C-alpha cells in the first residue's frame, strides 16, 4: 500500500498525475514508479490510457474516494473513442484498463489514432494553473487528436518536446517541459480556426459524457435525416449526387484542415459515403465530428436528435379513400417515414387512416392546405373501400369506368380488386 497519491486536477491527464507523484516521491527510475503503483516493473502508463487500475485503487489509502471507472472517465481519453465503437469492444477495453487482461493488448484494439507525436499545452493555461494550484499540469483535452486550439483562451496549442510514447522519456512533468521555448509552425486561416474551435467544443462534450453511444444503425438514420434536411432528397446510386456531396464537403473544409486531421479523400475516398450506408464501418471520431459539423449540427444536438422525422407535417391529414364515409375528413394522424436504402434515400411516407386505407407514396398534393399523398399507389384499401366497390359493382347503372372514377383509382385496379374479392362478372371488362 502507498501512503499518499496526488488528487487529480480538473481535466488532468492520468499520465500527468503519475508524473507529479513520481516527482514528489523522488523516484529515480520510471520502472520503480510503475512497480509501486501498478505492481509491475514495466510501464502501465500510456498517454491515452492506462492499465492495472484495480491494483492501484486497492493500494491507495483507505479514505480515498477514487474508483477505476472514475479515473478512466475523467482522466483518460476513452470517452473520446468509445462513442463511435461497439459497446462490447469498449467494455473489453475498460476491463483491460482495470485488470490488464493478458489476452488483450491496448495496442491491438485498433481504435487509437497516432496524430499526437508530442504533448501539447496552452501557455495561458500554464500561467493560470500556477496561480491557482501552485503548479501546472498536462491537460487531457489538449492531447486529444484534432484539438489544436485551447477552448478557454482560443489560442493555438504549443508543442512540447515530450514524446507521446509511454516509454519515450518516462514520466515528465509539465512544469519541466514548458520551460523550453517551442516554435509552433501551425498557421490557421480564419475559416480553419473556426472549424477547429467547433471541433474542440464537440470533443470536450464527448469527454464529459462517458455514456454516449452512437454506434449502430441509429447513427446512420440520423445522418440520413440530416441529409434530407440539407438536400431534400438524395440518391446513392446517382454518381452526380455522390460527387456533389463530396465536393460540398471539400468546399466546406479546406484541404489543409482535412490533411491535418488525416480525414482527406486520398486512398479512403469513400469514408464520407460509407457513413450513410454501412453501419459501424467508420469509427474514427474525427470523421464523424467533421460530418456532424458539415450538417451545421453539434455532437450534443446530434445525440438529442429524435429518429422520428416528419417531412409531411404533424397535423391530421384528410382521408383520401373515396369509398369511405370519412373521405376528406381530417382523420389521418399515423404517418411514418420509410427509406429504401438499396435504391435511394428519397423519403417515402406511409399514411394510415382509421378507415383502414394505407397509402404509400413519395409525390404529394395539397388538399385544404394539408399535404397528402397522391392516391395512385395504395398498398391496402380497407374494408370501407372494398364495401363501396361491392355496392357499386352490384349496381348495374354504373359503368366500369364510372366506378373507377368514383373510387379514385384506375380501371386496372378495379379489375384486380374484383378478382381479389371474387365478385361476379356482372359487366364487361375494359378492353386492354
């Protein structure tokens, strides 16, 4: 058991906590720190994550209130990656961070990006940390791939000489690293600066919401909804539509920004299209965040977006069943959306009336200021309509054409329904 362990500062990287412990206890070698904290002589402290946290928790003084999950959620980068990965994989990773399961290695999970070669810091944060806490520390959000600007001070982060590899120089204090003046060559245009600020805001939200899960079919449906909102309709089999989406995306983000984030359209030029088609194939958080921002949304709004989409309004629509006593009465409330992903993402609405009529259509008319489907494609007519056909069919005064006009369908439909209902052939069928 260790007698003392430093309390983490707000948004402090766990690597930084261990570095402060090592400095206070005056360890000479990194392997001795790891042996005391994690029960093994080789390093368990990675920049992004950590292992054998359960061992550390049991070694802390009894009065501590820390848990392995709390350290993972508040002082590692797991919540940045976890939102766009399968829950079962994140659970395995979390268990490995707690117990260091020998069957799994953090480096073999394949979810981490290697954008950061060196630890980053904000010069203004350094000054304020020293004033408030008497020392500075490595901020967690400054080390996340894609964060180039400090959210608090809106200034470009500086690159330190401390390599991000867990074995590069052992545990290095921020206090020591920032003493060396570093020339930051990163230059951002006003547009790129704005995009990086928005990206940092979204990443900060992900770090603070550990239970968010976007993985699965639900995220694809939200993307489709945002695509409707931006373009009205979209056909993934149309090369012109695909080219327009990619070109609009390239115009929205500069090539330099996409290159910095490793999200350009080089070898993997299809990643933007795959977001809308394939469930869970794109797991790079930065690519999702860029897509969300492209649709003028935030990751918080994205999380709160309802999958219910009402392109046809929320008011009641009139009944379109001419064979029903409810014809043109405002009775249709049940309107749901369908999408044929194998063909296009054009919106298809299913209207269900209490009379039993179910219509499915993508073209619309307006009746009494209400948007309703053109009734040329019914998938179910309902008992009232069938009853009206039977009554009209038995009345010899109505011709075949007049019955079709009265019920608002084609003569071919009447012919099919007569056969379906097994009505007697009381009149001559129309010539084909």
